[in-house]
C-alpha cells in the first residue's frame, strides 16, 4: 500500500515527459476511479477495507493531476517570460 502513495509523483513525471496532459487525465477520471478500485481489490482486506483504500487512492490521483497542471502552467509561464526577454 505504501508504494501507491507515489501516484502523484508518477503523474507529475508522466506530464513532464509529455506522455499525458492534465486535460487527458481529467477527461479519463472514471477510468482512474475504476483502476483505483481494482488496485484496492487486489490488496488484502474486506469490503470496508476496499472502500477505505479506494478513496485515498482516488484522492491521490486528483492531487497528482492538480499539481501537474499547476507545474505545467508555471513551466509554460517561465518559458514565455524567457522568450519575451
């Protein structure tokens, strides 16, 4: 379960490499929720544990998308500022 907490770092890395954009991630939220449920289902536990693991996983996904979007905007702003100088 501890490795799953690296989801925001992975999302930021994928956005920085240009593999996906925050917009694509936002459009595919339902698949992310499904994937979070599937990952939580493979972890040991019962139905309550499944829910208690799925919710934080999805929140970490959303946090990763938010931080990636902010990071992408900042890097684009710095690029535009460098070109303008």
